[in-house]
C-alpha cells in the first residue's frame, strides 16, 4: 500500500560566507597596479558620492575643519534632531569626509607629468596583412591569380606560413567564385608572394622559409650557394648538427661551414610574427613595489635599511564628496515638508558603498605592504646583493603575516617589484629548496642559475651531457640527480647536448 504524507524536520549546519565587503577586498587584492587604476576609475563613474581629492587641498581643509571644530563645538541637541535614513544608524559625515584613501605616513601621492599622455589614443599602424595586400596589388596578376592571392593571404598562420594544401584553395575558389584554377597556379602565386616583404612569407615550412630568404637576400654569393645546397640536400644532417657529414658532403672546412651556419642563424624563422608597435607598448610592466637597500656607509654595506614603496602613481586619493553632506542636510531640514525619502536612502547607500571601497583599498595596501616586507625579510641577501635566493613557499609568508595562503597567492599573482638588480615578478622569489653537502638549504632557482653558467661556459664543440652536468653540480656541493638536471634544463629552455654543439 502506497503511503503519502509530509514530514517536518530541522537540520542545523554551519556555513561560512563572505560578506560583500570581503568579496570586494579579495577582488581588489588580486589586481595589479594598472588594473587597480581602471577599477578606481570605474568606481568613480558608478558612485557619484566618490571623488578624487587634491592631497594639498585635503590637508589644508582638514586642518581648517579641525580648527573650526575647536572654536565652534557642536550642539548635541541639534545632532539629535537629524534622524537616520533607516532609523538604525546615522551617517558619520565627519569621519567619511576626512577619511580619504591616502591619509597615513606611508600613503603619499606624487603627480607624474606623464599621466597627461596616458589617455592619448595610440597612433594607427598598418597590419602585416594590409601591407601584404598593398604589395600584392603591385604584382602583375590576372583575375584568377588575384583570387588565389586573397586565399593565400587569408590562410597565413600566426608565424606567416601557408600550410593549406593547394587543392583546398582550388576547391574554395570554385565553390565561392565559380572559377576553375589549377594547383600549379596556386604554387606560382605563392612563390611570388614569398618574395614580398617580409621575405619568406607564405612559405610551406621552415626549410622552405630559410631557402627563400637565402635565395633572395644579399650576402657572399659563395656562402649563399653552399647554404642553398645544404638546405636542399642536407637538411637532416643540418637539423642534427652532424658537422662531420656536412664538411664531407659539402666539401668545406670548419671556417666556411661556420659562416654558412651564421648566415642561416641570422635569418627570420617566423616572418609573420611581426610585433605591432601598439602591442609592444602594451607589454610594458608597471612595477607594483619598489625595494632598495641603502647602506649606512660605502665601506660597511652589510649595515643599512631597506626602503619599500608601494606604487600608487596611477591611483588618485579618494574621498566622500562634501557636496552630498550639504544635500543631506537640506533633505533633513525639509523632512517635515515632505522631502523625498528615496533621495535620502540613495545618498546613504552610496556613502556607505564609497566608504567600503575606500576601506577595501586601504586594507589592500596594508596587505600588500605586509607581504612585501615579509618577502624582503626572508630574501634579505638577494635584495642586498642580487644573489643568494633562499627556498621559500607561500606558507612561509602566510604564517608570518597570519593570513590564509590563498590571500598571499592573490597578492603574489601578477605583481612585480623594482629592485637595484632589475624588475622581478613576486613569484620569482618562491621556489622549493635543495640541500647541499653542508646541510644548507638553497633555492632551486639558484641551482638553475649555476646550471646555466656551467652550460654557458662549456666547450661548445663537446657539450656536456645531463649526467656530466649532474656530476659538476655534485662537485660544487649540490645534490642533484640527472633527471632533475634534465628537468631544470628544459625549464630554462636549453636544448640537449647534441643540439648545443657549435663550430668554433
């Protein structure tokens, strides 16, 4: 028998949820300097109560208000006449108006004249495709060949290679334009495009690209002829750097073979990978921190102090607009005359939102500075001398600043620091450790640095194998297995010994 009915039960559970303010702080925390600049602009546009403040005027205004408060104390009875919007709490205007983003000793604001230029539009630059289309227009092509040229230019990959089969071009033109062309016409047009700038564009593969560049570029004709023969007949031996076979088959000595390799090495293997000037400028890194060590004297450089600054050049100081205080007072006075309660509610919500945003920025700055100072403390040798990086993980920082590892991860991700030794991503300072023969822990980055130095100084005619590299590191006191050396070498993008071989 089927029974139906309803049951009522109670269940108690504990859940942790982030408040809107905490979510806002987390989002601001992971923004780099340039991203923070855009976020502040967006918030100012969205919230009319929030505005930029002139640091000089703010300071003088605060001093005058403090002096005025001393001369004319507030009447408590008048304050009691002002009722809160929601009958629960009041807007603390004195706190909000004076509570700007940069109000402490460590939050100074400096104006840079370069900011006048940051909003100017970038100049227009023709794309590689547009340049090629203009060059193709100057070629003596008939109507069918022009259709083929359009197909080839539209099929170039990011490196500038044409990897489609000629049959695909023939079928596409027949289907879309109703014109019949032949495969040999496609190849004829492709070879003409190869001669355009940059030379080698629309090549089938790397071998074809290098062959075209050697054929149509200036240089020693004898060396060029040998290079062409090498690319045509001895490609496999060239790839594997079998110098003995190349010397024998090309009938050349080491000096000639070296010139041939230098010619080929000077060519462009990716003619289509042209960097647009606008894209190049967008790759500029804006450091989020500046860290410098100032010694007490030149003789004793061990003693001194670190100067740590947080970059805020593109983020203006913020404040609650005083105009809305006047507007609030007017609405309060007109309350009995039927003033708009929605306007009062709107102002209160926007004021609280602005204050949350300012508090989140201040909390972000405190967290960033606290994290950076701890990194400097743990990597003191590196920030003094540019070397001696020690093992460090996110947990080491999190424990010292008493924050969650995820918070430290957000601080580190995408942030950069300017030092006396260059600009480094904060992730650079985090690495696993290795133990030396003396029992001292060293960073894996330091081992990679030594590995690169050993490879740079090796005999290029007889490059060291991974096992030989492991033996050298062991003699230097680093316990590294051959597999670890291979992993480090690959992470440094260094090829195997056979491919590092050179003619001296």
